[in-house]
C-alpha cells in the first residue's frame, strides 16, 4: 500500500513540473506582450519587454539543452551550420574560382588609378584553367588519408581520423585531420616520407593545423595550375592593398588561393634564388609588370642590370627606365652612381632635418625625388664577369669582386631610407656570391627550386623538410612576417609571345606618341637608351638630387611635373594575404600542359571549332586524377622538353664544377637520382634520356659499374642552352 502511494506521489510531482515551467513562461510572455503594447513612448515598458523576451528565449533554450543533452545539442548546431554552408556553396558555385570571382571588384579592367594603364593589357587565364580550378576538389587524396596512416602504422585496425577540412590551391591540396587522443604531431612528421609514398607523391608537407589537436597535410598535385597576375589585380584584396602600399608587388598565391602581396618599401630589398626553369624569371617579370601597371614614372624609376642581355632588355624604352646595363663595366658604374646618389640624398635629408624620403616629401613638398628600384637579374654572373674584367685590367680579381660587393653592401645597408630598393636574383646562391654581410641586409628572401640542400640553407638559413616541386613552387621569408610562406608564383602569361605582347602594350601606353608594333622583337629596342660609361657621369649634375630628374627616352634631362603622392608612411602590412586567385618548362616558358599551350594559340586565332575540341581534351587532362592512378600521367620517355631540361641541368652542373676548378675532363654528370627528382620521371626514363644524350655527344658512358656518366666539354653549347 505504501509503495502505491509513493508511486502516485512521484507521478503527481512530475506532472506538476512541466505545467509549472509552462506557467512561468506563459506569465513572462504575457508580461512581455503587455509591455510591448505600451512600449511606445514609455522607457520602462520598453525595458520590461526586452527583458521579458530575452528571458523567454533563455528559458526555452535551457529546457531544450537539458532535454536532449549538451553533446547532442552541439552536434545539431554543427549540422545546421554545415548544411547552411553547403547551400551557400551551391549558390555561388563549386571550386575556388567561384570564391575568387565573388570578390572581383574590377570587372571592367579599369586602371588602378587615373593616368595608369587599364588592366585589359594583362592577359586573362584561358577557359581550360578556369574550369580546372572549379573541378579540382582534392577529395581523391582525402579518401586515402586513413589508408595511408594505417599503412604507416599510425592507426590501428578499426581506428579512423576525422577529416576536418579540405582546401585546394593552385599546386596542392591542404587536408586538415583531427588527431586521435595520444597521437602527437611529431609522430606524423617523422612519417612524412612514408606517408608521401602511400599517397604516391615524392614529398608532402606536414604542419600544425589551424585548430587545436589537428594536423595539416599538404599534398602536391602533379599538374600545377598557373596563377595569372590579372586574376589577383582585379580582386578587392589587391585594390585595397594597392591604396595603402607605396610600391605594391604581387608574389603569388598560397596553398588556399589567398593572394600574397608585398610593399617593396616595407620589405626594403628582395633576394630571389632559383634554378633554371624553377620560376625565378617569371617572378621578376611579374614584379616589374605590377609596378609598371600601378605606378607612374614620376614616382618610380628602374635601373636594370642584365648580364644575360635577354631578360630585362625589353623594358629599355619605358619612361620609368633610367638605364639598362648589359655589360659588367656599365653595371659597376651604375652601382657606383647609385651609391653617390644615396649619399647625396642623405646630405639633403641632413640639410632639411628629415629621416627618410617620405618625410622629405612631407616637409619640402618636392616630390620630384622619386623611388629607384635596381633589378639585378644574375648576381653570380655579375661577380664572375667582374673577375674577368679585373684580370684584363691587370688587377687582383678580389678587388673587382669586393668593389661590386661593396656597392651592393652599402646600398642594402642604407639605401632603403633614401628610397632606393634592390631586387637581386641569382641561379647559384653560393656563399661567395651571397655573402653573410649581404644576406644580413636582405632579410626578405624568396627561394624557388634549388639543386642542393646547401643552396637552400644559403638562402633560407635552413633547408626545408620537404621538396619544392619546381614549376613556380616557392618559399619566402618576409621581414615582419613570422615563419616561412609557401606559395605558387604568379605569372604575367604562359608563353613568351604573350609576355612580349603585354610589355609592348604597356610601353605603347606610356609612350603614346611613339607606338611600337607587336610584331617587333622584344629584344630590339626602338631607340638606343643604354647609356655608355662616358654618358653615365652626365646623369649626376650639380642639382639637389641627380637621379630624381631622370633622363627621358631621348636621353636628356627633363623635369616632370610632380604627382600627388601619399607622403606619409604606408599603413598597410608588410605582407598581405588576401581572401581570394604552372608548370614552368626548363626553357623558362611557363606552360600548363602542351595541349593548353596549343589551346591558347587557338584562342588567339579565334578558331571556334578547334577551341571547343581542345576544351574537351583539357577538361579530361587537367582535372584531379582518380585514386587508382595516383594522379600520375603517362610519360613520353624522349619528350623534347625533358631532353631540354636535362641539358640545362647538365650545363649548370658543368659551370658549377668549372667554378670549383674541377678539370674539364673530370666533370661528372648529375646523378640518376637527382635527374629523376627534377624531371619527375621514372628511373628507366632517365636512363633512356641519358642514352639519348650520349648519342648526341653530350655525355660519356661510365667507365666502370657504380661510376657516374661524364660530361663532354662543350662550353659554347652549354652557354647557348642556358641563354
């Protein structure tokens, strides 16, 4: 009898709990309704109404959480957010291109500012590249994550990793996984080579994820997509950055398609290193083109030092250009002039009691003293040829080298405050070329693919734990930014013909009364503007700032009207990551695939039917490969591009060993392993290529087992290949 009473009592109590809760809510809602009705003109009623509705919401939320549990409540919220995110993705379209397109603010290719060239002079990416960006998702690699971890012994049977995020970029996919309890990031990093083998790639990058307890696995694609300069310059990110930066330049995109933009005034100077075909020359052209598109000649002037006489000579006839030095004597003279100009500017700063060029503009109002950017294409060649000049002049070789090094050292130490900035590029970053003193004054450094770990340490102070894949894949250390930045270098266009057309279009814009046809060779300047040794001294008249009043294309001094420039220091960041968007051939031309190059020529010729057929072929070629093939394409063992790339590698290896005083008949060819890692082909293919070069009298067969191939000396042919 007692048990029955107790059960009835408990039932009666539970039945009162819910009505009591509902009564409380009903009373609060009623009061809120009454207060809302009387809220007009009554401050107290308004506060009661707001408090009542807020209390009602909190009570209902509390009741919901208690009834379903906190864990289930959080999971439901996450599922709702995920469904909303997927619907938004479907609304704006799939892939990265749609995200970038949604942030485009300059759809009409308008100039960055009045008086600047329109962005229509820059080529846009072809349709095949745009579709490849949309269709590449990275899910093929993501589906193999658990199998790869299990194969390496990081997971036991029955254990699985949660895929937290997948982000694709121009050259890689970033897969963020949530580590199991007790699993450390160091364990995963130690298994990097084994994981790369499981994914079927040569190298992967492993780093901490953006969320606690996660790891990011960056897996390179076999087919890297090019990053066009125009796709970055038309975005809101670049437009906002360009408004704040004094000398904006574009570096490229990171592994999530975020554009990387630098202010040369903030980073002071740049060192760029990269082997042949790694993307160094395209990086230089992209930076120069960005400045020519965003800054008038009244604000910035260029001095180009081009020992190879082919890379920077197309910029000879721009009004921005002070001088193009194509021989060592002119180069040394130009560097000496710049040191004198730097000292002269500092004398002016002392006279007006200012610290830098921005303060000088602000105090004096005289903005004819402009920025000067020195671009040195090959520092190692400059040092090497200056040594030969010293021998001809019967001087000690070390004197000429120390003279060039002394000028560069002084400029890197002090010139930034005077508005003089250096961009130095080299293929062979040897410690004798990039000395410790020069490197200490070049804190911002960029490295593309290099031939040895020692070269990486020379540029980046430490060798990366992963391999750079070439084709524009680079690492950067930027002053003011913590850590190294991995990026895909931007390009103006894929072919030399398109780059030449872009340069001529820009030149015709800046020289409207002296048009040059596009068919004219880019290596033939329309006027002689490269100054001689005797004429260089005339560029330093007894004025306040000699190089500020620069020579025009007619080689006479003409003072231009000052333009309005922000005299204050730039407030923008040193390195800017946006929120939005190559394969580089060994010959130096960027190409996505041979079919893609053919497609671009078809687009230029407006061959409609050919374009449609090519688009279909490209769509099948550039998409992410299925898991079964591990994203590897069939290889042509005697591909002419691979032969050309191997010849360039052999030529560089020959010159490197000659510089180390190795006898010419004892110079070894690159090892099979090195050639395989650079060409990204199988060992059998490398052997076929080596046999082909033996037939072409480039190599000699090994004299004994386990001995290397030997290089047949042919200096003239080696120079021709590298040029």
